[in-house]
């Protein structure tokens, strides 16, 4: 399944839900206020940075859960997925309270997303072959505004014995998916990895798709 399809339908699948700290297990008490304390704290952290953010490529998202809540705050499909997965045990009273908090946060977070721009340095290196490789992870309808690599040289990772284990380059795409249920673009970071096979490196594999909501201009 290609990444852009997931952005349109399940925009925060593997690369998002796994990084969110779970709130209290509320199976036995679904309307216990503690069930959403962690989530409220995470949203408040995003609100804190959004209030002070004045534009640029740094400062809006301080951590993974901030970028994840940004999706949920502005995207109904992302919000629905959260309640089908991480929030599945939250009772209706607490769900209503959390949705209200997200709706309240939207007026502060949404305008700041337009001010968040991908950093020029994330596209500083060009490699036609590798840029094509990461762009092939997207569905055809996705519009690529900009692509590039964060570094020109391969970053070599050694094994415990000091021999090469693998090497990687990080790439970035600035895209707009017309199928998204929000008006924003995304900057998506990928890792291109090659495993060392004794005398040479193997073929390139793309992983770690990490999307951030951002402006389109």
C-alpha cells in the first residue's frame, strides 16, 4: 500500500500511533477523567508552542505527539482513526470532552500550520534516482511541490565489531494531496537505507515515512 493513500484515508498509521503515550486504561471505568489526562496534556503542549510560533521551519512541533495531534485537530479522518485505535476504551463522556478540547484548539493551531514551512536545508542535496525512489511511494494524485535529500553523502552505521552494517540518506518531499480532508500540505521525511552485504551494499529500501502538516506556499 502506498504512503499517499494512507495520508488520504489513514494519515497517521504506523508512523504516528506508536509514538503517542497511552492514557490510563479505561476498560473498567471508561468515563474516569484520568482516561484522557495524558491526551489533554499533549494537546496543551501543542497549544503552548502554537501560541508562540510566529512562522518558519522550527518551533511548532516540539515532539512526535505534537505533530500527531495537529493532524487530529484539523482532520476528521485522523480524529476518527484515533478513537478507533488509541482511544477505543474512552467512554462517551470523556470522548465528548476530548473532542471539545480538539475543536477549541483548532482556532489556535490551524492558522499556525499555514506559517510552518519546510526548511530549505532539507532539500539541499539533489539525486534524481533517490528522489524518484521516494516519490514512487506516493499515489499518482499527490502533487509534489519540492523534493530533495538532507545530505549528499551516505551516512554509514557500523556494527559492534566496527564493520559497516548499513548506510542511509534522508530524503524529503513537500506535497499536497487533493484527497486530504484538510487544506494543508505535508512535508514527509523518508529514510533510504542500504544493507551492507560483506563486500558491497544492497539495493535501496525506503522506510520511516514521517509526515508533518505545513503550509502550501
